């Protein structure tokens, strides 16, 4: 059984990647919060990912590489808009952060994620990391299909829930 433990943060203005990013497009065959089924094209590779319901910062996750051509065909079956982004990998104090710079309907949104071995694991917060958004559903990639960033209200952009 695969378990993903992940914390997510907004990224402050002025973030400058240190490496080359990978272009990604992803869509969902199921966006049910209890079980999402994602198709992703990452560079020249394809992936099928099944995720369970989120509990705190953890959830079940199973990911399988699939042929890129299959990924393209499956993406055509997904709801639109697809989530388009460039992913950068940044290493900070021994931890790898994945920083997603979104494009298309979600342009302007930049989110960083760190995967941990346990929910209690400590880590250094990079200077470019802003407010934590772990557990805020509107920041889930699956939610960005139904309610893209460019349609968020001013209150939603602050990252603070009432």
C-alpha cells in the first residue's frame, strides 16, 4: 500500500527556480474526494495515479507509468480545463520540494509541496514559501478543474478560510 504524506504551501512572489522545469498536463477521470483517478503527461512520459481520501497530510497513492500515447488518449477523456503547469524540483536542507507554476486557467498560482516520511517529520521552510495550504480543498489539483484559479474571489486568493 502506498501512502503519500505531503504538505503544501503557496509560493511568494519573486520565486526564481534554480533548474529546468518539466511541462505537465493532467486531467481527472474521477474527482471524487474519496478516490481520484488522474492522468498525467510529464515531459515525454505518462502516468496513471489513483489517490484515496486525504486525512490530515496523508492519503493512499498508487502511481503507474503508462505509454505517453495512452496518456494523451486518456487526457482527451478528462474534464476540461486540464491542469497545465511547469514543475521545478528545489532541494532545501536535504528535502526536495516540488514547485508548480500553473498556466492556462490557473495562471498566477504557484504552489510548493514537500513529501515527508511521517506527519511529524521536521523540515526547513524555504524563504520563498508562504502560507500553508495543506488540507484546503481549493488548492487540490482536482479542484482546479471545476474552479480554476482565474475564477477565485479576492478572499480565496488570500489563502485564508473563514
